[in-house]
C-alpha cells in the first residue's frame, strides 16, 4: 500500500496534504531475547534478578501475529487499559498499515508503515520521540527460573515511547535502512546495543567485530607491505584500538548507570504523585519505595482468576521499559478486561448484584481489585456447584427387604442345588 504525500521530510518521513505524518519502514518488533524485571511476566526471576524471554521467528512472523497488528492504533505511550471501541477516540493517534517481515539482513524485524494523524503526536515525533513499543496479548511458557518463551502474540496497539524494550532498533528513522546500516560502523552497533541492553544485538555485533578485525588486519598488512616495521605498526594500531574501545565502553557503563539512576529517581517521584492522584487518601501516605511492581505470585493469581472469569484471556505485555506503576496499571487493566468480559457472559446475571451498576472502566484500581477477587470467587462457586448433584435418588426396585426375606431367598436358592 502506498500513501499519497506532497512533502518529503526525509527518505522515510513525509506529510500528506492535510498535514498527517507518514513514517515508512518502521521496525516495530524483533526476534530474539528480551529482558524483563520481576513482575513484568508470569515467569520466575533468575539468580540475576531478571527474566530472559525469547521470541522466536515462528511466533513473531506467525500469520495471525502479523495480521493482528494491521490497522491497529498508534498511541502516545502505553495506555492503562488496552485500546477498544470505548476508549479508541481518546487514545488513538494514528494507525499502522502494511505490516510485514523485513528482507535480507533485516529478516529478523517486523516492519509497519505508520500514519500519524494527531497534532500532538506529530509534534512529539518531530521533536525526537521515535522509539516504538508494541502492546499485545501473549502466552508464556517457563523453561526454568529466569528463562521463558512468548507464544500466541496478538497485537493491540503500537506506542510511541521514550525507551522501548527493543531499543533504537525499533524506532522511526530519518534515513533509508540500508543506507544507514552502510554508514554505521561495527563499534557504533556495539555502543547502540550496549546502551539499549539488547543482548542479542550485542552478541551479533561482537561477532561481526571479530570478523572486521581480521579483515582490517589483512588490509593494513597489504597497505604497509613495503615497510619494514609493518607487523609492529599493525600490532600497535590494534592495541591502541582495543585501549580506545575499552575507554569508550567504560564511559558508556558509567553514563548508562548515571542515566538509569537519574531516570529511576524521576520515575519513582512521578509514580508517587500518580499513585496519590489515583488512590486518593490511601495513596497520599505512600512513599516511592512503597510503590512496588506486581510480584510473580500476584501475576499468577491474577491470571488464574482472570481465566475463571474470561476463559482464554491472555497476559497483556508492554514492550517498553516499564516503571513499577506502569506494571501495576497493566495488571489492573487485565483485571478490568476480565471483569468486562464476565459481566456480559454466561454469569452476567450473577455479577449484576456485585457490580451494582458500577463502571468497571472508570473505577480506581483498588475497587477493581476487590471486585475482581469477589467476582472470581462467585463464578468459581457457581461452576463448582454446577458439577455437584444436590440430591441422590436411590431405588430398591419397589419393595422393602427384611432379614426374613433374605433368609428365605437363601434357603430357596440352596435348596435347588
């Protein structure tokens, strides 16, 4: 599908006559291992306090997964609840089209063309908000503590975020992908992967760096073959390169730690303010330290109860660097969806008295938590009662049997022997 544009801003960005922003060839997801913190997935954390979740080619490029992102809304950051017909008007800032797998060296990426139609979102992208994070449902299989696999990915929205879990590899670009890849050195790729904490990309770049070093040494040897000190010069150059890269990596580590520390402090402060706004009097007494991400046990319990209310429901996943509050909101959103499905399903009549006409969409998370637990217990009891017979009828073939009758039958039986 091609867009009509009358103003080209860059090789991959343009404007329609109305002023809508077209962003083409945008990587929105990738194959590989993603790193999650405690409570972000229903997988136990490993010894290093993180969880490595693998996304395979079979899952990312599954026909259903690709088609599920087609036509889905573009949002500014991840919404608390997934996008649906009730909240689409306030959340959608554009749409994704032409979702497809990349070619050649980019065949590990899922691409889309984004048409951004909201004035604020257009300004944000033009000002530098470029990284992409998908919001989707998925199933998880735990391989061992700290390691798992995503399955059955179904897209809901594509968010414009400050920091996506894929890092700069999944972002709106200004240059053609191939041209940009040609100009970037191996060390550029190493630095980018290191900053993004993208283990798969870092491994790939380091492997390429080994090959590049071998080729570089051969080229240097050819250029300096007439010099008597060629070997010494090549070794000195290589040693200097190693020292320089060591300094760069050390500086990157320091910068990354300082940046992460600063951002964490900012997020904690923001989370405290938002918690106070959302929870009212209860939230006012919370400190930044008391705002915790959902634990593994909480996720497991929530998903078990959600399955009772809405069989087949899957875990919502946000591919962004999530704050504890964002993770808490994601869990709350999952509970809302389960309650919403149950309130119009088989047990709708039973739940009406419990909900008492309350709007699940607008209720604060504390209220949603209470309703969620109560509703799941109510439905579980109803399901269990359906499999139990309240009364058992026993038939004795219409006659009462006495001891004398039994003795007579025995005598008659043995008399015939």
